[in-house]
C-alpha cells in the first residue's frame, strides 16, 4: 500500500497573495503567442479545453503579488548567478506594457521506494525538502531576435509553492511580465534549487487576467475551494525527474522542456534549434565513465555483464554476447562499470544495473513489483522449507503433493530458513526481513487447472496449446517430406528424420497419404532439432538435466483441431557413443503409453526453453531495447516519431536491467530452472543469428515465414491462414491491423511524401542507429527496410509497436495460466528416456516398476518448480498503473485535430476487437478456443484489470 503524506504548509513565502493551482492533467493547448503592445491580454488565443483548478484561500486583505526575475522589482540576491537574460528582459519590459502570465508547475509528491514507504519519518523529511524550496523557471521564445539573429532574452522567475491540500501533488507558481514581440513560448528551462530530485509533471501557462477573474478571495467563496479556469495558454508536458542543480557536473542544472507541439527537424522554430540539438547531445553522453543513477544518458554496450568470474571463474564465467560472429546479439544499455579482474572482457556486477533516470519504475510500479516479488519468492521458498529440504534436486513424492501447492495455505518461514535462496535473491530476503506479510500463503490455482485438472495428460490439449497457448510462435507448416536437418551430417548424423511416412500414415488412418497431407497443407510441426542438437552434450555435462533435439508432428483434422502424431528425440554421436534417436507415438500398450507421456514432457521442456529464451526474452525484451536507446539518442522529444513511440518503451529498460540482475545472469533463475542451464543465453544468441530478421517480426510476415498463412489480397487482412482456427493469429491480426491503421494515419499527418522522410535527418539517424549499432551484428542481414516512403515508415513503426505490445502480451500474460501447473509445461527435463541406448538397466527397471515416479523424477525438482511458478506468477501480473494499447491515458498530448481523431478511432476499434474476441470464445464451432474444460483465448484482448487476468495488452514490454 502506497504511503501518502500531506504536503506541509510553509510560511517562507507568505508575502504572496492567493494563487490558483492546477490539478495534474494533460494540457492540450497550442503554442503561446504574445502580441504586440497594442494587443490586449483578452485577445490571446485560447484553446477550448478546460482545466480544473483549486483556489487556495488566503484572507489577507493587503497582500500584494510580486513577480521576481523579469521586472524591475526583482531582487538580484534571489536570482541565480546567470542573470544577464533577466536583466535584458527587464530592460525590454520597461519600454512598453507587458502581458502578465502565470506559470503553474505541478510536482508529484514522492517518498522513495518500497522500503522508504515503510519509514514515515524519512519520507516526511523528503517531502519537507521538496515543497519548502524554490523552483526556477525560464521561458524561451521560439523566435530569434530579428535584428541580431541571436536568442531573445529568456524570461526568468522563481516559482513558489502554493498552499496545497492534495496528497499526491504540490503546485508551484511563477509570474512573468512578457514584453511585446516576445513571440511564441516554445520551451521552459527548469532549475531545481532543492538538494533532492523532484518529479515534474507539467508546466502550464495562464493569463493572469483570467486567473484574477476566475474567483475571489471574499468570504462568500470560502465554502467552495474548487473553481474553474480557462485552459492554459500553453501546456508543457514534462513527466520527468529533475535533478538538483548541485548534482549537475557542470553546475548548470537546467532542463529544457518543449511545448506540446511536435516539429520535424527542418520545421523547428529558429529559437529552439540550439536547445533541440543540445538536449540530444546531453542524452547521448560521451561514452565514458560509469553512469550514475541520476543520469539520463543512453548508450550501447554488449551483454558482457551476465557472468561473474570474479566470484567463481569456473562456474560463473560466461561469454560476451554481441560484437562477435560467434555470438551475435542486440545491444543493451551501457552502464560503464569497471571490468572484471579475472576476465577483462566481462563487466563487474557491482551495484544495481544502471538505466536512465526516466526509465525507472514509478513508485506505484516499484511498490507493486516489490510486494509481488516478495510474495512470489515466499511461494517458492515455503514448500522447500516445509519439506525440510536439504537436497535442492529433490523431486515431488507424489502428484498429491503437487496439488497441495494450490489447496493448502502454508506458514511463512523465517528468513534464515531460506538457505539456498540466499544466493539467488539476496535483495528480496532483505525485503522479507523488513516488510510485512500474511502468515499464510498459497499459490492461486492456474486457469487451466480450474477448467480441467487432467487436461495436461491429453494429446488434444498438447496440440491445442501450440495454437492458443503461451508459445504460439513456434508451430510451422511441413513444406517438404521427409523432414531434413540443415546441420552437418558428418558431425550430427543423418540429415533425414526417423519419422517416416509409414509412422505418420499409421496414426493418420486411411484418409490420406503423407504426400497428400503435405500438398494439402495438413502437416505441421514443432522443430527443436537443429536449435538444440549442437548443445545436447554440453547440457548433459551439467548435473541433473538432459537434452535432446526434437521434432513433433501434427495433422490438421477436418474440424480444425490438430492431432498429435509423433515425436522424435535425438542424441547426437559423441566420441564414446553413436547417435541415438527414436520415434514415439501414442499407444494402447501400457509401457509405450508411459514412454509417450515422458516424450511429451521432454518436448514441453524444449518448448518452455524456446518460449522463454526466444519468443519471449529475445524477440521482445532484448530486441526492443536498441529501439529505445536509438530513439532517445537520435530523436528529439519534439519529434513526432519520438512522441509516437515513447509510450511503447515504458519500463522496458528497467525490467531488462532487473532480468540481467537475477533472471538471465550466471546462476540466475533461468539457469537454475530451465534445461539449457548455463547455456541458456548462448542458445538465445544462436537463435538470434539463425532466426531473427526485422521484417519477419511483423505478424503477417512471421505467419507467412512459418507457413501458417499465405498472402491473399482477397482475404481479410490480406492473408489466408493454413489453420483457419488459429486463435493467436486470428485475434492478433485484428490488433495488428488496428495498430497499422493508427500509425499510418499518424505518419500521413507529418510525412506527406517520400521527400519529407528522406529529408528528416533525425529519423534517418535513428534508423541507422537501430540497424548499424543497436542490432549491429545483423546490419548486413536481409530484411531491413529502407525508410523511403510513408508506407515503409508506417510499416516499420507498426512492427516496433506490435513487438513491444501485442507480441509481448501474447507470450507473457498467459504464463501462469498455462505453466503455473508445471506438469503441463515443465521448465526442465532432468532424466533421460529409460529406453535410450545404451540402456541403463536400473533406470529401465525402475521405470517399469513405477512409471508414475519415473515421470515425476523427470519433472523439475521442488525448488525448480516452485521457483518457476513464483516467477511466472510475477511476470503474469498487471501493475495497477499499467498503460494499455490504445488506452486514453496515453492519448497523444498535442492538440492536433487529425492526430486526436485518428487515436480516437484506434481506441474505438480496440474496444470492438474485445467484443469480437468475446464472441469467438463463445463460438462452439471454434474448437481450439471453445469447449468443455478449455481456457478461452483472451491474450489479445487489449484491456485488463490489475493482477493475473490472462488478458490485456500493455503499451510496452513492462514486465
């Protein structure tokens, strides 16, 4: 629960009369233009929107409002040292009657992170510091001086706190006398005179004449503390942390915030060009030094921080991913930490992983994340403690014990009892010691178990989840038969699969031959043969895990469902053993039936690894981070493309940094709990090399690449699906088209022709950065579009937004529903097939004596299973401050009518899509999403409530 503190009243500025304060909101006014002296304040252009204001009540009758910094009455002792602009402004004001304008700055009250919220005394001190000091504002003209060609003198003024009863925001006001001919205000410079950072929501400019007419200080109005005021003359959206002046290395400490009007670089008003350029230079940094948490610098680096050789060179050394032909990889944010003494190519892992200050979680997100993570770790720890676990490799003694994870509450352990978890999650253990908690915890029952407890045993559910589960990106069409590997047969054995036509036709029945099934596009497969086979022996060298290359073949039935036909498991040859491979099928024979169940568990473990490392981490989290870095390095915050993309980058860099801290690092949760173990990230690098192309990250191209669709101009979406009842594809294409429609309209508003795009230096630099630096190891690969037309730009931007939002939602928010009950999707297979040659006689005898136990021993251990369940619970949870695709909370903040209309249409379409999906989930003809015990497919429903809901598409890869 967040801790809200009332702002403290201060008497430091009691000389000021009552002022109006703005509640937080998104202003939508255009630029502010100040007319010549003959114009009156009432002639100022006003937008039609209304901002609600509160009036503080000050019954002092003789108090006088004073403006500091831009009129002769200002006190030089109170102004910052750089006051030459103020003096010039004062001189110009003396020549003619100025226009009085009030700037209202809204500061969000913050009290620090989760632990600080539990310590009220410190939080109160922080808020006192925040609201008891001054903010210094400078207004910047969009125009240069016509005579000198230089910047016009900035208008400067201290802002002072207005009395406030709101627990969430504090409002500051500053008055300016704007001289005739000042022109449009294009930006505001903000100097934080506090000794602590502050979160600046916005700065809005109002006519002081309008402010005076909005209410009265008379007693008759004291009963009503709320009043209405005209919309701001100018709205400046900030939503950024402003560091104290004292923290700036150059002693300047000024932040520029531009008015809410986008400009292409060539259209930038002359008075703002230098500010636009300088702000980008500051965000790029110089590539040197270790980054501080307060920095807002975006730079690139390789994944050279996953290992920790200084702590254990034998077990925790890892190769650098990125920057080499052996291990190509996208780039991550540079932290600048010193290099390891043991391995000079590896960065040390001291402290937290840096992300630019504005990429950090909000306090709401941070609090929710901390509490949920605490709860999740306890979920994982409690079963281990209660079973008096000594061996972290101990399996579950029965399926009854597995079921108890969801049925019985468990008592919290003491922190010292957590033992083996100390090395994995030390920060969370500290939160456990300091934080509150219930005395009983239990895992929520996953949706698939609620629907059908035994669904995981059925072949039909195994097949259905390839189309409507948590990894719908893996299934592909069989285009030719026999199946063949692309690996070197001299190293890995015969290229041709052991799955023969006779095996498949025996399971298909007399309806058709394999050749006919291939020609009619009725055969599909999960192919994890070539990706995993080169790592089989490396993985098997690790304790308590195993690996095969696998192929799994399905047949498309007339009712639209898939029938599981055969599974091939392959172990390549080694110096001591020949190749072994075998095909498994369902059977009425008891022994073969149990072998079939074990083979399915191995394939599910392969699919879990592919899902987490490739479909999820690599293709969303990892691939998106270079787009974020490039956008902030090359696109000004004034740029319309930056404003379009920015909502789709929220929290991604922070969640990625957390993943490098505890999830994908050496000894992290992925290595502890998934089959590839220490080779997990290497495998994702191999997948990046072999499978990733920018153009096929677009949903339509991805479906065509996998043979799951063919282009057909006469069909809906321009595609004809090879499996008509493919829930992910059917719903995803609706969302894809909605995004594309919105982005196309947005691009058309700012780029009328190809020349406008070619001439946009910032845009072209952004795209060059993405291709040659952020994804530099693939810069010469095919698939990179040239941004040479409005259509190509719209398609590229649609792809980025799709990956960051809907692609991520499809592979993330169903994790707990489908894998929370781990027998359905085990993260690891720990034992070999009992019939693998040379046969282990003891293992085979144990299997024949008790196949149930043999299967459970193949499953994850108690530690692995509960830890993965806890992580999936966390990853599947929507934060209370989630921002959803097309939601009105992230509507464009400029007041362009064309953009606003296009976004309104986008929002309306997404709401229609929700209704369409609900209708499909009730259509009993669609057997892959509707039927007895079937979890309806809702992952492409755009909106959701907080929590684990199995639906909702956040704007960004935010968890």
